[in-house]
C-alpha cells in the first residue's frame, strides 16, 4: 500500500481510548476508512462514519483492513490479538499488552513466530519532551528516577492501578536504564475503598534508584517523570504542565506534536510497509514491563503479609 491509496484501519474497542484513536485517525487522514467493533458485541458509539462490525472476530476475519488497533479492556487483549496475529495483520495494542506476565509472553512469542508486526501503545516513548530528555542524558550516568502518576480513577474490573498506570512509566524507565537488570527492593499497595489503590515501589537498576508512585484515587491528573543525573542535573518530563520538559527548572522548548499522533503515524507507516514494526526491542520491552509489574505485585503481597 502506498501513500496515495486509501487508509483502511480496524479499531476494536470504542471506549475512551478507542474514541481517541478514532478521532486521531479522522483528523490526520480525513479520507480514511475505519472499521469499528468492540468486545461487548456493540457496533460502537460515535459519529456515523465508521463501518461497524458486530464482533471483533467478524471484523478480524472478514473486514479488508491494512492494520488493526486494539483499545478494548486488557482482559480481552490476548484472545483478540491472537486472532489478529493468526491472520497476519499488523496490530497496535493499547497498554497494557495483557493483564499478566504469562499472557504478555505468549503474545510476544506468537508475534515473533508469525513475523507479524505488533506495536504496543507506550505512547510516552514517542513524546517529543521525553525524546529530548533521553537525548540530553544519553551517555550520562543516572542517579535517580522518580515517577508519579495518577488520577481520580479509572476503576477497572480487569486491571488494577499498577497495571493501568505502571506500563507508561516503566516503559520510560526501562528505556532509560537499558541493559541494567531491574530489581524490586520494596513495594506496597494501600487500598482506598472498592478498586481505589495507591502503589509505591522502590526499585534498583544498577546504580540507578527508581521510585514509582501510582494511584487512581487522586483528584488532580498527574504524570511526571523526574531524572537526576550523577553529575547533578535535574530533568523533568511533565505531561500535564505548560512546559512538558524542564532542565534544572528551566523550560525547554520542544515540538507540541501529541504523543498519540506520533504513535498512530508510526503504526500507519508500518502498515504501509515502513520499517520498525518487527523491532525485537518492542516485544522485549513489553515482556520486561510485565515482569517488573509482576515482581512489584509479588513484593507488595509479601510486604502486606509481613505487616499482619
């Protein structure tokens, strides 16, 4: 498929993030055709433009699409994406790839065996401010990374606050520390009513100390990654600040292109035959994130038992 041909994309999942993907595709490629379904058997809400399919399976097996975006609940990802990989259709999966380590390993192994391109929606890796932060610290030792993320919900039946908020931050942390193995030193989960959680975790990656603070019970939406280098510089990526990157308190001007725009552009380039979709780092990162999330969960359980 070349740039002159019409873009045909499948979209599975019609909730908050599915709607964002739909709006992004419509804004960037107004002449595109989108095939929509969801895992509840509805054709999906939204404007009358998208073609609706009664089930994801029907869309995957019968619709003529160049690629499929999966933005359904995490618990549905493994069966839905397995069907897509079986058909050899490039796929972009919203994070988390699955809701557990074993499911993530199975999907990544399947993608490797099939050779089908699979991207995971770690969109903050594509954020201009984060990419500039990474450029500025390239080759420098990192003393400390602190991640603070949260909001007032969402409360998800199939995905707790750690697996909901954690993948974005761990994607950036693991991207920064690269080969250093990540170990969990301490983790704790405080429960605040039905589904409300506040997670803290202290980790180590070589000489780098990592602190995660994640919650779905705070009133103000927050997403901030702070990096302190061994030579004393402080760099802050703040997704909800007017200046998304500051170095030693001084704002750094970066592109205002949205991370989701960049992510969808990357996926569209992939389905049009561009490079990058078979990068083993993409799959290795997804597995590494799930491994750390599992380790944090296990450490929090041990911490809870020790306090009884």
